[in-house]
């Protein structure tokens, strides 16, 4: 996969984590789910790492 920031090739791996939350609100201070938030259960999801710009892209089904 190409990095969306720099365009260089990314290294494939996997994302592991207990809790994650997607939100339109960039000022959230809690993992508690709001009305429009989406809880993500992402352990073992494919992830791509860019060594050049230190970005990780995770592919998660919700």
C-alpha cells in the first residue's frame, strides 16, 4: 500500500488494541461512546506502517 501522505510504499502488519473509538469530535477526552461515535473492535486488523513519515494506516470493519 502507498502512504497517503508521502506516496512511498508502506510495510504491512497488524493492529492490536483493546478499545478504539471513531468520532467527528476532535476534542473528546473520553472513550465513552457518544450519539454519532462508532466503537471499533480492531484487534488483528491489517495495518500499514510508513517508515518515512511515521504514519500507520489501519483497515477496520465497523
